[in-house]
C-alpha cells in the first residue's frame, strides 16, 4: 500500500497546569529602641534597679522626656565628646522600631542579643510567592498503517521570589 502523505487522521492534545502559592513567612529580628537610637542606654545600677545614661555630650529628648548627659567622675562619660556615631544612628533610623518587647534573650529566631530594654524584637511578615506553569502539547498524524508521525512540546517554569 502506498503511504498517504497528506491524508489520514490527525490528533491534538494540549494540557496546561498553573499554580499560584501566595506564601507568607514570619520573621523576627533585633532592633534598637528609640532610647538607644538617641544614645541613651538603660543599664542596671548598684541599687538593683535600672537607670538611663545619656552618652551624648548634650541633652537628648525622647518621647517628651529630656535626658541630661551622664557623668562619670565629674565629667562626661564619653571621652571623645561626640556621643553616638552619626553613621550608626543613620543605619538605626532606617530600621523599624521594635514591636515585640517580650523577645527572650538569645532566642532561636533572632541573630543577635536582645536584652528587652535597649534592643527588642521586631516581628514582621515577608511575602514569598511561588508560581508554577506546566504546559504539554502533542500532535499525532497517521499517514497509513505503517507511517505515523508524532511531535510534542513541554514547557515548565517555576518562579520563587
């Protein structure tokens, strides 16, 4: 039998599968408090309590409370007389303020040390969406009993932010 090059039967198959996963991950990090950002540290004192010590050579006002410069032996506690490094303050001011004062010291989810007074935890959510696209296309053509043609195409794309 002579093969039919243009006759016969043709079959088409197409499949697409797409999935969208809007994943969200919680994270916790250490952030300095507003007092620490201004150069005022809260430290334990000899009486068993705690006190605020302004390490700047000038008075600082935070949340309506003015803190005078701390003195050590009758002079400023900062021997350089410049207070908090302005570059460090600039970096700290780009961070959000802490929103989790109950972070435990050296917790498993934080990187550094959180004392709960000068630095506290910041809880936040991070969006990590995942997209998956899968495509299959196939064409079959029967020219005759012995002559057959098949071609297929597969495409897969996975995106994760």
